[in-house]
C-alpha cells in the first residue's frame, strides 16, 4: 500500500495542467516502470474516469488502486494523487493574487502549458497506435477527432457514441 501511495503521490506531484496531463505519467509509471497495467488497461481506466462524475485524476487513481488492492487500494491511490496538489494549491492560493500579476510568472505558466500539451500529444499518439488495430478503430479515431474539433461534441457524448458503435460493429461482425 505504501508503494501504491508513493507512486500516485509522485504522479500527483507533477500533474500540471489537469487530469489529461496525467495520462503520460500514468503510462510511464504504471505500464513502463511498475508493470502494474497494460497500456490498454490504462486507456480503459482513463476512458472510464472521464465518463464518471468527479475529477479524472482521482477517478483514474481509484480504478488503478482498486485493481491493485481493492477498496483500500482505491482509497490509498486516491489519497496519494491528491496529497501534493492539495499542499501546493493551498500554498499558491495564499500568494496567487500577488504572483499572477508578474509577467515572469505568466511566462512560466505559458511555457508549462506548452510542455504539457507536447507530453500529452506524444502519449496520445502512442496510445492510438496501440488501440487502433484495424480500419474500424482508425475510423473511430478520425471521426472522433472531427466530432471533437469541428463539431465541438462533448466528450461524454463522444464516448457513448463510440461505445454504441463498438457494440453495433461487434454484433455485425459476429453475424
């Protein structure tokens, strides 16, 4: 349980940019370093975390923690992922009003945002290569991208549509 807590505390400590920024960290820590999950499992947990109420980071930690140690594992991983951000947010909130007026601080945050976007892009490409194994999967990737970027479809509806399409295609394939 201590290793689970410390792993998620490490993930939470470098989780700038919100829940989506933790995807590369989850893959590196849970798949590459710890070998606790496969890339497919991380993608499943992350997808499920997006569809459930709550913060993606905590939901993802809860699912992975539950896999490792049932209810106690879910609690421990969730506490781990929020420990450092809670401390940092508390400290920043005390001085944020004064700091944000400085151009240097604004530039720092602008740079961090770009770096987080690059990390997310690399991880997303890696996961798409793993998940899209046939023409149907690639079609879902392309249509999903277009629905998100061009149409502006909410991600919850996108996940539900993709799930429905997966069910329909699976039944059609069996027939």
